[in-house]
C-alpha cells in the first residue's frame, strides 16, 4: 500500500481462536529458540574458521574459539530443551482453542453470537458466547490425556482433578474472574446488568460432576455445551443479544487499535 492510498477496511478484523496463545508461541520461538541457535551457529562457524587458519600458519587461536563454541552449544541446548515443552503445550492449547472455536461457531444458527480471544488487561477470554440463554465466557483447557487409565475430570463445584491430578492453578477461579470482568465491561458499555455464566470446556475428557454441586460454573466436554444451552430458559431478547454483541465487538476492535 503506497502513501497515497489507504486500506479499504474501516476496522481491524475480530480475533481468531487461540490468537493470543499463537502470539506467545511465536515469541517463544523467536526469543528462546532462534536466538540461542543463532549464537551457537555463529560460534561454531568462527571456531571452524580458526581451525582452518591454523593449517595456513596464521596465528591461530582454535582452542579458544572451540571452547567458546562448546559453551554456546551447551547453552543453546539447555535453552532449547527447556523451551520445547512449553512450545508443545502452547501448540496443544492453540489446537484446542481452534477446535472448540470451530465447534462454537455452529451455535450461530441458534441465535448466538460468538467471539474469540477477547483480550483484557494481561489476560484473555478464549471465547464469549452471547444468545438467548445469556452471556457465557468460555475457557478451553486442552490438557493432555493419560496414556493409561480413564481420562476423567472430577468436579465438586469449587475445584477439579484431572485423572486424579490436581492442577496448580484452579481453572474455576480463573473462569469466575473472567465472567465477572465481562459482566462489568458489558454493564459499563450497555448500562445493563446482563447474566454472565463462566464455562470451562475440556475437549476429549469425560466430566464427572458430584451430585448436588452448584451449577454456577459449567465444566463440560464441548459436545455437551449446546445441550446445556437448550435446557436453559431464555434470558435475553434478540435486541439484548445484538446490543451486547455490538458492545463487545466495539471493545475488541478498540483494543486491537490500541
């Protein structure tokens, strides 16, 4: 685009599923993989050059550069070995958010608006669903399943375990915080207090919820989400859905410009 032309787009597009995670993954690759590998490569090339010079009777310092290359290779190997598991985890998270996002898109014919990767201050909401049953913040957890044993999430209303393992960070607290934040955001932008329910989705996991637990937070397999919505009473009229969707889309586009 030249200086005497401009973009035909009035606003930047809305964000895609997993976009924040992909951005973190890209930063990891650039900062923690390419940088140490480049330094190790440069040090190795210099060491090889010094070794070659030694055969032409130039004042050689091959061992010095060889030692520098060895140190660089060891450091690069350490950085890469520590970073690869993070990148694999982020790749799984991206795939999970994309898969759930594509699944949630099927709710549009049912009168729902769907938004992905809504960024707040130092956090993001994976998906937001707005429709007749209300407003829902959706957190996707694409956790690796055990090789052996049952892939089961046990939820007691306040915390959960995955195949008997208790996560360091409680996703229920995270989901509630996201719903509270969105509720305040919509209240400020629309002047109305809209019902916002937190949802945590676990692709590929079986969910076991203890009898009598509160339904304040939904912990579900993504395939169960539409059924739960169908059993909910209608809380928002069509104009409310459009108002909330318009307000959220304005916030997202403004955030993208900032």
